[in-house]
């Protein structure tokens, strides 16, 4: 009877806490999808392609340096989450990759200055629109120029954070609005699962 009572108490404790080891905020694909081949450049002027994702986890955000709010806020949240996770012993965190949807203005030099504001572990990527669309189409990412009255323009774009696994596969995503605690809680679980 004591064993039954103890077993029941453990079951109730687990039920009240919810599932352990399961991401609570990220959407994980039932079957990871391979990325297509593409040719872009990082903020150091180095080739960036499908193989650049091999053997490391990555968090990919499509945005641009002239973005007034969502892009810098998301990159800052990811940078803070990275810093807090890495403070824990034996913790690791994915590479953060900003892929520009405004290659007309976002040269490697512009991206280098921009990603430098978010600390280590952030890579800026740019390249021709046709190469960029190979990647965005496979990931379901929308982007389009939106012109303003003063001949300036912005770029409307999807605000998800894409999770790429160590096999260079689309593994999951975080939908907006983003939250630092969601990244801190789910990312280590996702990385342990593969």
C-alpha cells in the first residue's frame, strides 16, 4: 500500500508539472526537411551555403538592418538567451544567423557592423535575390519590398526564428511574438533531442 501511495504521488507530481524534456513553445517538424543548395556570403565575405550549417545547431532569422523594431528586438532576445544559457556549466547554444532580405542595402560590411551590436555567435548573411529565394521558398519565408512616400522602402517579412539542426535540416521554428524565456527553456531541449 505504501508503494502504491508513493507511486501515485510521483504520478501526480509529474502530471502537475507537465511533460519533461518536451519543448513547450517551439514547433518541431515531425520529420526534419533537408535544405536546398544555395550560395550566399557572410559578413566576413566568406561563402555561406548549405554546408555552413553542418555539424552545428543554428537559429536563423530573416530580416534587414534598416528594420525599425522586430529585427533588432528579436536579435537582442536571442543574444540575451544565448548569454544566459551559456552561463550554465557545460551548456551550448546554437549559432544565431541573420539572413538579410534586403541585399540591395545590406552588404557584408553593413551586416558586420550591425551584427556586432549583438555580441559573439551572430552571423550576418547576404547575397543575390535568386539565391536568397532558394532558401526562403524551402522554409516558407515571405518577404517583399514596401515603398514609402519619400521614395524610401522597408521590407515586409516573416518574423519566425527557424531552427536548423546539425544535419543542415529545417528542424522547427519559434513563431512571433518572441520571448527570451521561451528560447531559454526550449532550445536546450531541442538540442538534446537530436
